[in-house]
C-alpha cells in the first residue's frame, strides 16, 4: 500500500501544474502563519503601550454600549 501511495505522489509531482500548485500551497500557508504571528505580536505591543500610557490604578476604559465585542478591540 505504501508503494502505491509513493508512486501516486511521484506521479503527481511529474505533472508541472500540480507541482507548482503544491509548492504555492506550501508557500502561502507558511506566509499566512508568519504574517498572522507578526500581526498578533504588533497588536499585543500596542495594547501594552496603551496600558502603560494610562495612569496607574485607573480602571480600564469601558467599551461603548452601541458596539459589540467584535468591533471594539480588547
């Protein structure tokens, strides 16, 4: 069964369109992971800067009543 899977994989790499599609899929997936981590890191840094900018002991700001949690950042 493994020889069938290996031959099927080798056959798919012989087709140039499938090989390019497989490589592009891997590149896009890795780029998505890297970019999402960079965005998350920047959001955390900005939140930390905002927390440090407030006076010590001040309560955190309340979100507006007319907005849901998805439209107001944490």
